[in-house]
DNA sequence: TAAGTGATCTCT
DNA sequence: GAGATCACTTAA
């Protein structure tokens, strides 16, 4: 069973979408074949008041994609060398996104994008059609008991409240095997 | 543990 | 234009 995740999947509060993405697959078309991998770790960034979310810095040329339709890809470079892959969620004109932090084949957000060959060319592209990059539900059921919640990584600057929000979702190691 | 790397933002 | 700041990785 391979169901592509559509706009309705992403058009929900980001703290609901994020854990639901665990166990789903990222699929990326590469020439005449497809590269895919199962998602095992994500983080949620929720709106203009979340100081860890880029949208809290204001709507700029860099961040404006966050205000796009749910299912839009938000890709940007950090530390001059690592691309981060995010998916816009919730609703158009509400800036929230899920950061893909790890798959079974690539642990670490910078390594995920390297594994799939992702760069700025996907920034602003829609992820709900079978072109470029999209997400699939391959029928793997994930029990809530197997999802760990922790604070997000690398966002200490966001202040005591937002830095501590348990917006990081990790699939229990026993359930990572493909 | 710290260097590497570059886009972007916040002052001048 | 200069300086600071990053949702990180790697090698040591």
C-alpha cells in the first residue's frame, strides 16, 4: 500500500502532523528511479509566537514560504553547509512546519538532505504530487507508545519557554527496522 | 571540542 | 558594508 500524503494530511495543527509523519516515507525522484527512506525523527515549529520558529523573526524573503499552503517544502541552509528539509503545515497564512531530522538511512537533518540530494531547488515546491519529492504512507502502523517526545535540538536561544517545549518526536529504536 | 561555511539579519 | 548569528557535521 502506497498512499501519497496529500494536503489534508498537512492541514492540521503541526503538533498533530509531526508525530503522524513518523513511520511514513520520504520519496525523491532521481532520474528514472526513486530514492526513499522511512522517517524516524521530526520536530515541530509552531507559528509566529514560537521563538524557535523562523516565522517569529518576521515574514521575510527567507521565511515567506512558511506562509504557503500546507504540504509546501521549506528548505534552507544553516551553518553555511547543511540543508534543512521542512514541510509547511496547518493552514495557508499560518507559519508552522515540521523539520525532518532523521530517517532510517540518514540520522541528522543535514545528512537526510545529503542522502536525498536535497537543496534549494526544492524550496517552495509542493510535496503532495508525485514529482520532485513527496511523502508516502506505506501502511506501517505506529503505536503512540513507541513515540518519544523531547525538547527540540539546538534552539536554546528561543528562551526558557519555547526551548523546552516537547516538540521533538522520535520513533522508538525497536520500531526503526525496515 | 572546535573549525568550517555562507545566507541573512541588524546595526552603521 | 561590517559583524553576529545560526533548526549541523566531522575529525580529532
